[in-house]
C-alpha cells in the first residue's frame, strides 16, 4: 500500500496563510508618496517619533526612515512655501495622515 507523502516544499507553513501587508500611497500637497505598510509599525521609527516630543530634530530622521531620502526631499519641496520655508505644522499634518493611512492598512 502506497502512502501519499508531501514534499517539504509542498507543505504550507502558517505564514503562508497570513494576509500580505502591502505598500500604501498617500497624496499630500499634490504629490503621491508610497510607504511600506510595515514601516509605520517599526519599533525604531516609533522610538524616533517618541523622541520628537522632546527633541524636534529627530523628526527629519524619522521621516527619512519612513519615506526614504528621495521621497523625503519631495515632501519638503511639496510643502515649501513661496518664500522657501517649510512649516513644521504642515510637516506634522503630513506625518499624521501618513501614520493614519498606514495604521488603516495594517488593521
């Protein structure tokens, strides 16, 4: 009597059943930004964002980690006013929208 045996590569592992978390895109100030959904759940980024409460200089590093250097520069260019200034409150709005979109994607 022959027994059916599956090869190891044919056996589904539990992670095969998990929904894949994809990248997400937000639009802000007329520009689109694509972020890895798991980045908004990254512990190191969370630590940087927590540090922003007492040290605002941590914000650029956090945004660079979330967006990548090229998109971070595009974000700055997109919200720069006609005098060349980038309002920190607008940056905060961008970050809130980004985190909310990422949290929706991860839920």
